[in-house]
C-alpha cells in the first residue's frame, strides 16, 4: 500500500513537471519568456514576434522550407504546441523551447527550437523537418518575415551590412543605408551608426549549409523583409555564373527523416561591433579555431613583385637582406621571420627547394610555400593525378554541374575523392620532408562548390565536401604547420591559422579611388571580428615600390600600407629585394623597407596579434568604401589609427575620446608613433592632422 501511494506521488509530481513544460498561453496566443526576451506566437496570424526588453524587434516571423520541390511554412499548420526543457552546452545553461507544427496531411512536421542562455544577449534558433518517410530539402529558413518592422530610429546613419561569402575577385563588404535590398552571407548587421544599437543575425554552424541573409529596407528606418536561410547559391558563392565555361548549380539537398537547418544566432546589442564579436565568439564555441601557439608571423612573400619569375638566387638574396637589414631592427617576432615562395616555386629544382629551407633556418627564418589543394590549373583532363601512381586522371576527380566540369578561376576537384586526398599526401608530405613549416593555400573556395554528386555518397552539399577535404588536409599538416588560407570561404573557419581578409592588396592608390590598401581596409572595417574564428586575419603581402608607379609609392603612402598590415594581422612584405639572380632590382625597395618596416613602436602593434576595429562604422556607406578611423583597446593602451586617402588635401579634424570610451586626464600620455609629433587633447578631444595619402597612429596610455 505504501509503495502504491509512493508511486502515485511520483506519478503526480512527474505529471506536474510535464504540464509545467508547456508554456502558458497569453490572451491571443502562446508566449516564451526568458530574461529580456519574449517570443510570442499569435494564434490569429500564426506568426511570431521577437520582443527584447519590451520592444518588438521583428514581428510576423515564421519558418519556411522546401519539401522536395514544394515550399511549406509554419503558418500552414493548425496544430501548434510549445515544450520547454533545460539545456546545458558550450553556450552555458538555460532553457530550450520547441514549437511543434503538426497535422498537415502529406507534409512533414516542422519543429522550431529556441535556445536561451543566462548572460547572453542573443538566442539561437533552428528548424527541423520531420517525417515518417524519407524527405529531402535544399532550403530551410528558421527566420522569415515580410512584415514592416522597425527597431531603429529614422536616421541617416542606419546601415545594413553585406558580408561576402569569400574573398575572391575583389569582392567587398557593403555597408548600405536602410533603403535598398541585398543578400549577405552567413551573417548581417542592421545598426544605427551614431548610437551603435544593432541587430546581428547569422549562422553559427557551417557543417552542411551555405547560409544567406536576405534583407530589404525602406525609408532609412524599416525592415520590410528579413530571411535567414540555409541553402543559398549565388554569383558570390561562385555557384551561379553566366559564363559558358562555368556551369551553375543549385544548392545540394539533404535527405532523411529528420532534416535540420543551420543554427541561427539572433541578438540585439547596444554596440553592433561588440555584437559581431560575440557572433564570432559563438562560432568559435561550436568549431574552435585552429591551434597556433606562436606569435604573429612577420615575413615576405614572392608573388607581388617576382611572381612567375621567382628564382633560387634571388630568393636567397632576399633572405639575406631581411636577415641583415630588417630582422635586427624589429622586423621579426619570436626571433623569427617567414620567407615564402608563392606560385611558380617549381622554378626551383628539388635540391634548391631543400637548400632554400636550410638557408632560411641559418638566417633565423622559416620557409613557406604555396599550393592549391582543390584546383586544376592546367585543364588537362587526361593528366594523371599526382600521388596516385597512375590510378586516376584529373577527369576522375573534377566536380561536375549538369555533366560539365565546375570552374571558378581554376577547375574544381572533389574534396571527398580518394585521389584528391592522395594528391594532398603527395604534396604536403613533400613540403614537410623538405622542412617547410608555412603553407599558403589558395583558391580553396573551389572546395565549396555544389556538384551533381561527390565521391562520398553521404556528402550532398558543397560545404559538407569542403569540411571533409579540409579536415583531411588540416590533420595532414599537423599543428606545427601554419596554414595560411588565401582565396577561401569565410566559413567554415576551423582549418586555417589565418585567412586573407580581402583579395590582392599590393596594388597602387589611384587618384579618385581608394586603391587596394583602402580596398583591404574595407574588409577590416566590417570583418575585423574574424580574428575570433581564425588565430589571425591576413591583410595580404604589401608592396612599397613599383618603378612604373612611383608617385603612388611615396613615404606617406607606404606608412599607410605598413599600418594597414599591422592593424589587421599578418605582416608580410612583397617587394623584390633581390640584387642577384634572374631579375635583380635597383635597390630602391630595400631603402623603402629600411625606412618604414623598422619602426619598433609600429611593429609592436603587429605582435599584439589582434585586428583593430572601426571607431564609427557608418561613414563608409557605399560600394567598396572603408572607414578612416580604427582603434584597439589593450590592457595598457588605446591605439587610434587614422588614414587619409585623399591625394591632395590634408585631413584636419577632431575626435571626441568618448567614441573610444576614454576620459582625458593629466596622467594620460599620448604619442604619435610615426612622427613623434606633438599631440593636442582639449576637452577630451583629440586634434589630428593627416597629410594626403598618409596615416597617423596614436598610442594613448591608460
């Protein structure tokens, strides 16, 4: 009897727990409440409102997906229930809410899951399609609304941010007024520049989907469409092209009885810049950045000046110049510089490749090399794949779209194919045996291309294929080899020690334009936060001299080039410093480097290993534009870098230190690091003057 009574008590208690798991209905629907967030389901519209701190951020939200070739959406369903449970994972402890949409005959059920965590200003959400029989989909949108929404004041500093999928073909970030429409890749920010409040929405998972965020603004105030979805293909993902030799392909489909969208972060932040940094941190929680236990690489790369003419005698002479003239004068980190051979390293004999490594070691340097793991540049389909002993030809490993080989700049090869992996074994083991500890990996965006099929039948999307290939390559390289990703997708990010933040950045500054340095700074302006998911951002190697364009390579412009590198991440020079070999230089580049690459205070910034971020972030509205003011807050100092890309006029302005969270006091010391010129701060305002095509860098002690 006692046992029966005990069981009855337990049954009653468990029943109460089950009942408490269902969110209590509100007057006109169902409500989820956690911290500052409320998610309200409206019975009449069958849509959801996202409310933060009592303010509606987005109304009229629903989930949308493709079921085979048909579109379905959560508003189609009449049976809606909400379940609550506790959650504890890498994000912390909190609550998980599942909204189930069921009862639509012949259609899969939809489950939308929301995750809330203590201390987080964002929630995560994902959608499942569930069916008793196998289904397929290449599009799932956890967030979709065409309701007219507004959470920002009507103000001319409101912006929408387009983040590119990769850094190929001189693509740029675009910060636009809230008046047009566009699509961003993996993440966007919608923010007010003056007050800095902003919405961050984007994917924190990159194992299956390419994620798009499509948005539309109106009257510099309203969001009239916001669609965050897995399954984007586009000209900028390199899957869509009008060129006849570059066949297009839709996003691959996933199949099964339970299909999951990417997990999406949705957050409101008082400072959109910190919001993007938190987005980066969230991605790093799910896929930890590649380990790198040493400091920021300083060094040289052969491509910009020597390119296809790189040669053994010249490269040895460059190594000796850097050892003698630059390394003793602060151009080094951890007593090391990296001397990198780019494409056309096969101009060297096998013996010369080994001797080059040994020469670099003797000079306190590490040797770098270059490779394209997912590319065939020669286009000979009948050629044997290296490392396969003739078992495979290149036509066997090409990616195909509608039966035609896939191509971006080079032909793409299947990252899941055993011959592709044997080719990796062949080259990486060769590099390691010779002693190379730094490899620049280029055009690896080929590995994300969608295809008719992949060798691994379990792989059905380009991102799945890329993950398989890059994991194999990363494991093969090991933790001691620096993997510098050049032309590459931004995500997945866990395979690179660094990633180029823009495309090539060693060109001139042209009149009326921002030039390649300004172009690179466009990427820093809106992509600085990527140093949360990569150990380092990479500004590309920089040139200090071109005889045919001497006017664009004066000392001030070179100071700007050097500064753009050290405030971004990797610090690589690219001039022809050789006076020997097949293409000796006239020595001018050497003098330029000795003048601007040996400033100890500036070089100390590169050793910090963190990217500067924009002070304002809304001044660069328009295609390819960059901010001019950047900052970094460290334990000891606040750094401020100010660029002037005008070719004729001085930039004479002032900066209120409130914008960098500083209050001036008598103990505060300020030094301009390029000129050591006097610095004036009055009424908590920094007065500055930057000559044409030049830069000033202020270091303010706390």
